C-alpha cells in the first residue's frame, strides 16, 4: 500500500505510471498499450488535418472488418 503524501495539507499518492493499474482495471498493461496507440493515431490525424470524412472512413473500415461501432456517452459513475 502506498504511503499518502501531503503538499500544503492536500493528501495525494504517487501513481505507478499506469493509471489503469492504479484504478484496479482488469488487464491494465493492455489498456495502457491501447491508450498509447490511440494517442499516436490521434497525433497523426491532427498532423495530417484529417476531417470528419476521414473519421467516417475509419468507422466504415471497422464495419467492413466485421465490427459494430458504438459510441456511447453516459454519466460517469463514481465508486
């Protein structure tokens, strides 16, 4: 268990470097790898100034690969 630390009476804990592990998510290494991949894809999309049309093409590609794409927006549940 990590020892709590304080700065100006604000308690905090140092992270492990993997937020998914710190939050107790299943398969935290796989989640971190996926996050890194998405970050790189996002950087490339911004550098190349892709439009929403390109986003639609990426979604179409996933559909052709036999994947259903579902975008869900919902409130955050706090434990």
